[in-house]
C-alpha cells in the first residue's frame, strides 16, 4: 500500500504509512458515530440540523432521536498498534448527497458499509457502489437497540454478497468495537491485494 502523501489533519509523521478508508451506509446508520468513536483527534464533522424541509425525504422512523445529518463528510484519524495510520472519511447517507461520493472515494483503499438490520435496503446503494468499482469493503452490522440479531451468513445472503466479504457485528458507540471493524477492513484489504485468504494480524 502506498503512503498517502497529503495529511488533511496535519498530524501524521512524515514516515508514517497512511491509508484512506471510507465509512458508508444509509441515513442514520452510525457513520458519524463510528468516526467520532475511533478518532484520536477531534473529528471534523459537517452536520446540519434536520428541519421541516427534510420531512418526507429523510426517513427517521427507525432513528426518531436523530436531529442532525451529515451534508458533506466526517473525518477522523486513528493509529493502529502496528503504526499504520488510517484516515477515516464518513460519507453522507442520503441519496441527494451521493454526487460527492466520487470525490471522497478518490485514493481510498477500502470501505466499511454500516448496516441496520431493520433497514437493510438502505445499504444497497453503498454495496453496489463499491462492488462496481472493485473497492474492497466489509459489512459492519451496527447493533441497534430493538433490532433483531442475525448471523453473518444470514446478512450476507440478504445482501447477496460474495462469500469473501467479511460481515462483522459491532456497536459503533464503543471505541474498541468500532476499532475492531477498521482492523477487520485493513485485514481484508491486505488479503484482497495479496490474494491471501489467511488472517493478517494487527
């Protein structure tokens, strides 16, 4: 993997190996929460309050307590135990902001697609986007209160995923859980780039 030479946060050491990854998924699935949970710097967030104009456009049925939405991106940074630095970009979830995805995806080596099992269809666009572009991705099943629990194979079948796409249960409110999702993504990227199928330790 090549080092990302630009450092948007201005905090990575000159010799650090840095990797850009994306966090995608539907509206209200936990993308901003994951970035905030793992970031070792103050995360950059571009959130705006939900207003009456979003009624009928943003479906908040399953996330009734959500009062803001990402309109551009979230950005955070985390250093893994082996010294690898991840630049983590959260994408906006609503389809009216999808025009920004191509710019955000430039230089990204992989992605996490977060899903809410109560609203699996909301992640279809993200899955299709990365599949069509050949970008390695994993599925992070965010454990919402009241959501049913499903096996990885059940989720994989419901999303019609390739058998080699990892499906990870997580609670992105917890830093360690969110961090393990990113580690699983890095392992998947390494296997995808090298053709290996055995786990990579981090």
